[in-house]
C-alpha cells in the first residue's frame, strides 16, 4: 500500500491507503502520523465562540482508519515520523499559532488544546 498525506475535517495526516472507492470519491486511510492538529471549535461557524457549541477536536488516533475524500489524498514523500512525535509537533505548532492572537476564539482553543495535551500524555 502507498503512503499518503490526507485531510480529514480540519486535520492533516500521514497514512497508509487501505482501500480506494473511486465510484464514491473516497479512500480509506490508516493514520500513521499527524501533520496538522484539528482546529478547535464549531466547524460550521469557524472562529466564533458566542451562540455556538465550541467543540473539542482530537487528532485521529494512531492506526485509526477513516474515509477521506479522494481530492484530499496526495502522495507523501519522506520519512514517516512516529505518531507520538508528530502529534506533539502538530499540537505545539497549533498552540504557538494561537498564542500570538488575542481573541476569545484563541483563548478557548488554547484551553481545549491544553486539556488535550494532558489527555494525550504529552
């Protein structure tokens, strides 16, 4: 099977293609590493905190299988980092990005990301 980069909701992952369903325009990938940690909050109301349910969004787990749109699947070149190292790096990158912004959205996101960091054991 081939190693790919794929998007799932607001996260980006390195994974192994398990199955392709061209007729349904989707592929099943098995997660090997995290490139971009998912954005916190309501996907339908991005960057809003009032009047919405502010979701905590976890990264997909190591070896978790998920269907992704074929359009988001791209070949991945290079070494595949360990899942734990990639999760730590993606989470730290997301936290650093939000630390430089002064908004209620950033504050709530940081709170959720810190909780996830503890839950992940990082």
